[in-house]
C-alpha cells in the first residue's frame, strides 16, 4: 500500500512540499530564536554605502616632462544627502561648522546673506556689486547701462554692438559683470543672481524682489524652505543654512556626496572621527587637490581653477557634461582650454560600514581614471629665467640702479630720469622654426595655488590694482602677452624698410637727415634732433637707419618722398603697401596659441576705413552725451530721445563729406538747433571730429615709425620677429606639444603647423633688414648692452608713445586739493554739483562724482579747461620695446620684451640678453677648465 501511495503523484508532491516547509521552519527558528539577537546586532550595525572616488586631474608638464601642474592628496568632508534627514541635519551642520571654525578651517559658504559685526544684514550680491563699482570708480552709478557707457568712454571703445564692446572691455578689465543678452536692458549680473536666488527660495513677486531687505529675506528663507526654529540664534541659523544651501544645490541627486569643506586639517578630521556617531551622513574622503609645485611660474599659461558659477558654465558642465555642481573647473589658460581633457573619470567604492562609520568590508571598487597629461612646448628653465629677469630688471629700473651680470652692466636710468612706474612687463620666447612657445612671462604674476579650492575674497582683491582708474597699474591677473596691444614704436621700422626694398629701393640708397620735417603746423623730428641738441644723423642707408632708429629716414620711406633733397623716391610707396605687409606678417591676426581665456587681441593694423569708423563712433558717443532736447528751438518742436538719435545718425553721416564750417552750421540750424548751440556744436563736430576722420600725411608719417593707430601684442610681435628670422615662414604659434593618458600612452601629438611662406618678391631682402638689426647691437642704439656678449644677436629697440596723465587714486580728493589753483571754492563747487544733478538727471555720468566735480569747476570758471584740471597729475611714461632673434646666424629663437612705462626700448635689451644666455647654455659651468660654456643644443 505504501508503494502505491508513492506511485500517487499527488502524495509525492505533498510530501516534498511538507519537507521543504519543515526545513524553512527550522531555519526561521534558528534565525529568529536561536541566533536572532546576533543577527539583529549585525543588521543594525552594518550600513551599505557607495563612496565616490574623485579622479585626479590630469597633469601639465613642460616639453621635457617636468611637472608644473599636478595634484596633492587632501581631506574632504562630505555629506550624503540621503543619509541625513529631518532635524538631524541641523545638529550635523552646527557640529561640523563648530569643528571647522575651532581649527581655522574654511568650509564652503555660498549662503548669500551675511551678518556684520554690528548685526546688520547684507546680500553678498550687493556687497560684491558695490566693491566692483568702488574698484572701478563707479560708486553712485545706479544702472548697468550707465556703468557700461562710462567704461566704454573711459577706455575709448567704439564697437558697434554691446557684445563686441564687452569683449573689448575684457582686454582692460578682469571682469565686466554686466549682462548684454538684452542690449536694450543691460543688467548687473549681481542683480540677476540675486533675483534668481530669491525666486529659487520662494520669493517670486517682482515688486517684492525689488524692495526686500537682506534681513527680511533671511527671516523668510529661515522659515521656508529651511524650516528653522526660532530657538536658534541668527549666527547658528546662518551656519545651518550654509550647509543646507549646499545640500539644496544637488537637487534630486540624493546619492551624490556633497562637499562641505576642502583641504581640511588633521585636527578637524580627528574630531569628526571621534564624533562620528553624532554626525550621520558625514563622510571623510581623500581627494586630489590641484597643486602647482612651481608657484607663480607660468601662471598666465596654466591659468587658474574655480567653482562652476556662471550660467554658461552650469549649462555646459553640469547640464550637458554631467559634472557635479561642486566641481572645480579651469577658468583661464590651459586649465580652461583643456578642461575636458584634464578631467578624469570618477570611480566608486561600495562598502559596508558599522554604525560608527568604520569600514567593515569592501564589496566592489571601480577605480577612478586620472585625466590625461598635457605636455606643453615651454622649457621650464627658460620660463623661470624669463620671470626672474623681468622682476629684477623692473625693480632695478624703478630706482635707476645698475643691472649687472657676467654678460653686461648698465645703469638703468637715462635723460628722462628714474622710471619709478615701470612695474609691469611681458616677454615671449618662441622657436623660429616651429612656432612653439618656449616661455611666456608677465610681471606681476600670481600663484594659481590660491584658486585650487576656491579663492578667498581677501586674496582675490589683492590680485586687482589698487587704482583701477590707472589703466597701466600693475595687475597680476592681466595676461599682457596676449591681451595688451599697443603701438610697436621703432620695432616696426624693419617692416617699413622691407616693404621699400621689396618695391625696388636699393638698401644702400642714402637719405640726408635734416633733423625734422614740417607738415602744416606740426614738426616731425628725428629723436636725436628732438633731444634738443640740434644734431642730425647725416646721410644714411637702410642698415644704419635701422641701427640708429632714424625717424627721418623712415618718414621719407613712408611718404615716398626724399625730404633730405626734396624729391620723390625712385619707388612708389604709400600707406596701403605698409598695411599689406603688416597683414602678411600676421600683425592683424591672432597667432593661434591654445589659450581662449583671456581672448587674444587682434585686428590692430590701422587703415583709412578703420580710422573713419573710429571717428564716427566717437562722434556718435559725444553727441549722445551732450545733445539734449533743450538745445532745440521750441517753435520747431522739442524732439523725443528717439528723434535725437535719428538726428545724430544724420550728422554722423556727413563725416566723409566733411562740409565747411558755415555749411555745417546752417545744417545744424536747419535740423532745429538753437543758433548759439549750433555754433558750439559746429566747432566741436568740424574741428574735433570731421577734420580728423580723413587719412592725412601726418597719419602716414606716424604709421611709418610705428606710432599712431597701430596696436599689437607681445606674442604678435614675437611672431613677426620669427618670420623675419626664418626666411619668411609663418607658423601657428603653439604652446601644446602632446597629450598622453595617465599611463603615458600618446593620445595626440601636435607637430608644428606651417600656415604659409609669406609672399615676397625676393626672400633675400629679409637679410637686409636683419643685418640692420644686427648692427643695432654692435654699433647702434643697444650696443652698450651686448659689448661683452659672446653670441651675435639681432634686435631692435622701440619706444611707444603714451600720452596722458596718471589718474590719481581718488579724483575728487585730487581736485579738492587744487581748487585754489582753479580759482573756485569748495562750497561753490558742491553747490554747483547739486544744481547740475538737478538739471541734468538724464546724463548717464551724473552719478560720477569726479565727472560732475570737473564739470562744475569748469562752469564756475570758464577759463579752466580739462588740461588745466589735469595739470598737477603725473605724466605717463612711454612703453619700452625690445624685439629680436638669436643667434644672428642660423636663428633659433625670437623674443619680444614689453615694459609698461619703461621710457626707452634699450631697457628691455638686458632681459633679451639674459634669456638668450639661458637658452644657449651660457650660464652652465662645466668641470673642464677649457670650456665653461656650451651651446644648449649639445646638452
């Protein structure tokens, strides 16, 4: 019978199920009764975590593999948002901030309301805006449009679009926090960020946003969305909101660790570990921090880091590329250009920790992948030498001291006296046969380590000039080599000479220097004559004219007329020829260096058309500032602002015609101007603008000696020198050598890129101008600096004229000190200023105290002109250039040196010389007594 039952499939199935169920019951009994307590303790004391492992940023090395940007390990404190809930976040935030503060550690604080020592509440957006205004002499200017217009006027910018104008402004300023997205309604970015923050925190009514105080906003967000009890003091409430602000920024990324503090001290880490039971969700991680072992060296090439903050950065990096909102990114230089190349891929570690946060077991690890390594073309030794010699020469120049090395000695003081304001300079060194940058140095510089975890306000302010009104004041963040474009001075003469002999002029054709050339009411003198000695250089051909920097010779070439014997030259020469050759040598183009921020300046070759455009833009601005509805006859009808703009456009359209003064006056009366106003505006328009709009002989003469409208950067000038040296080959200037992965496998190589061999009639003509450059250092203007130098080099001194007065730190205080000399009293001036502000409310500059005070003084004393008001200010000194290549035979490197307010181009020659000595290995002492120096190429 039993056998029959086993043959019954139902019985078998039932029996199997009973046995399985019995086994499960026994197992449950074991888990819950026998070993239940043990397993419960294990479950309560083990927590699964996924820890992000930050990837090291890719390294940056020089051409020989020497490290210039790497990483160092540091402690980072993080909070896992999903592990801290309810009121516990308040306790965690308070405890963490107290630990950090007790050990002097900084933590991420982006809550935009602060409480000062007097208990006053302030939006950081407002403080930053006022600080920016103060640094740029714009206090009292209310609107972004007014501030933008003042800045354009101050820097002489005439771009047609506001976008192009803002880009141009960035060549003079480290930041222009004005949004130009809507040209009809410019806004301070500070105000936009403030509005966005308030809206994001539940304060959305536009009228309320416009008037809400920092205290009111603080109390509102404290209640909602942060839900803080009134028992917390304002200080503690803010500490909590600082942490909650960071957690809030992650949005729905619950499992993404939020970095609360970077580069934390060991003391804080020990306290956190000791109190880990009270700090749920807190995690200490090892993270790589960007580190620059050479400090300031090559800072303007490398650039600096910063947090993702701008709207376009959030859109690109967070929304498109999936970056963590707390990530650091490259902001300028190579760090910015190759951000995606340098950023590695983060890893992760799934682990089990106990209730005290201690590691129990590692379940899975995905290793982070470091970013790629970038090899630059620079030579670290040459870069260091360039920076060192810039600093020492400038410090010597500021006191008129003696600069001496084994290769030469000279007192850096001439007839103009001590160059005490020579505090900024730049030098660029390239390989003439490849276009590779070997060194690019600016002085003063900065330490990019300051930015590695986020720069403090104090350090940031220290990197800006104290006197922002002084456009030549030292500015460590300014990349002079790429962003500063000025006249080339006499370094341009080689191009003029080359163009002349290309047209058929014999380089031995001699021109008699008669000292000066009279053009209308202006005298164009040779520099030797202008020194007041009545001396001339006699008969000179091209070679000696370059060597002695003979202005008279190049005036004659520029005009195509031999002023020495008063007859036309045997060739045809005009300004179009020089413009053509300037373009051929790349002086109007960007060089191609792989740095996008700051943007490389270009477009500096002048032309007849560009001069006319400039004059028309300046006239438009002047009329927009001065022409008012009250200037028109009431009988005709007072025009609206839009109608005034149409009238201005009509007046400006007469520029090319340049009507006579009587015709111009009648036209102004016909369009409705009052007779007396028409007379004033006719003089202004005719003599200040229309007469200057056409290209004149004087413009050509200035052009031919590198003055006037030219504007070139040190890197452009270096490229120009390289083309002279290498036989006319124009290379793309590059700072990028190759890119490898972190294991050294080559990802991409970047060989030299030849753009073209510039078109010339006879390439041997380059030898003629190069020989003149050789004579500069043997018999000419720089001979004293190379008398002991063992290598023949080619070079050229240049002085770029810088007119104008140095603005004082405080224009109002300056004016007040000299009111007596201006024939007015302080009381009368302030009374007149109030009248002006009442009567001229629409003037965008009416909030500029300095402008209003100057105008008030002139109104009170009509004999006083702007020149009189500036009489007591210090004059700017000229820019100093020294450019060239070395060796003279078989050139290898090109160098350009620019010194702000250096006075004379000769002062750049020692910098050039010492860099050549370093490159050629002259500073390396050998053990052998027969040879103490060797050529760099044989090392």
